[in-house]
C-alpha cells in the first residue's frame, strides 16, 4: 500500500484560516477528499494520512468524520491542547475513533524556541503513549535542539519530524540545519517526513537538484527505515502541483532498492501510524 503520509483538508473561510493570506491565494479555497482522491490515484498512491491545519478540537473531529466517510483516509493527526488540565479526558473521548493516530501542535509559530520543553507541554506528551498516539514535530531548524531534548526525555514515544524541519532551501544554506538535524541519527523513536520541501524553496524558480543536498542528509541521518513521503497537499500548490512534488522524490529514490522504496512510500508510514 502506497501512502501519502502528510496532507491537509479544509473548508476555507477567512476567520478560521487567517494564516492563508493574499500571498497564498492559490490555496484560498476548499480542499476536500473528492479533490485529493483522483490525484492520489493518478500518482500511484492508495491512501493518505490527514494532518491538522487549525488548532481546534472541532477541526480534529471534522477530520475524523471525513476519515470515517472515506476509506482511503487511513488516519488523522489531529490537534489537542497538550497543556490542558482535562487532556486525559479529551484523549479518551477522541481515541474512541481508531482513525485518530497522532497529534500535532504548530510549534513553528511559538516565539519560545524551547516551547516543547515547558513542563505543561511535556505533561501532555507523557499521556500520548497511553492512547497509542504518535506526535508530529512541526518546527524550524532553530527549534530542533528542543525537539532533540524532548525525544530523549520520552524514548518510548514515537515522534516524526514534519517537512524535514523546514530548512531554508531557497537560500541554499544548510549548515545550521545539518548541525541540528544530525543528532537524530541515534534516536530511533524519531522518524522524518520528506514533505513540504517545495514551499521552502524559491516557489517560482526551483529545480529538483535544489533538494538533493537536503535529501542526502536526511537519508544519511535517518536511513530508509525511518523516513516517509508526504505531499503536503494542498500547501505544496504554492510551488508545485501534486505530480511535480511527487516527481522530486521519485527521481531521487529511483536508484534505491524496491524494498527501500516500498518502505519510504508506505510501509514506514503504516508501521508508524497504523500498526500500533
């Protein structure tokens, strides 16, 4: 089974999606399962993991509803307030739906680079294992040191880094990102999504070769058993359509063995999210 490990759905309105500014006009509309399924099929994917785009319980429940109605949505990475004093009750209610496979917080928008190391946040992370839930790490390179510390604190908690931690691909600078991503090599509880790369590049003027140095580092750090592909559709549309986004990694991994490709494009995702 080939799985797109990272994509989003939304019914657009300006109040709930204020982050979608006029600069992002191409994604200022509805993106729903009926829009994605033909793209998955055309590009050889069977299913997907839907990831939160708003930090509300209402959206998490809405995504779970979509997953119940559409069998190709194999799992949902939702949002919960990990700092809430009623978190355990909330998780008990949400986890009744087995399509909830993980949670995420938009840490990249938090001004405190050590946000994930706050005690109330760590208290929330500590509860996830009880409900067999994963955690998606959405950060910039400057926040990776906190992510490393978090992963070390919770060695039994499965984590995955979204969007290869959003290096500044447009500038071509790699040093800070390399320095901060490489320590994850020894943390087996942390995986990495090869996703979201095109939106960190020059939207109007990128080439596949721009991503090669970054993919080299990710493969060296995580190996082919700890990486998974995600389109980041529809956000990827800011810089590339679904097929072009998919082509970047398909070209890069073409020389890898079939077993390695099967892991990257489905089995690693299945093991991480679905077989827990």
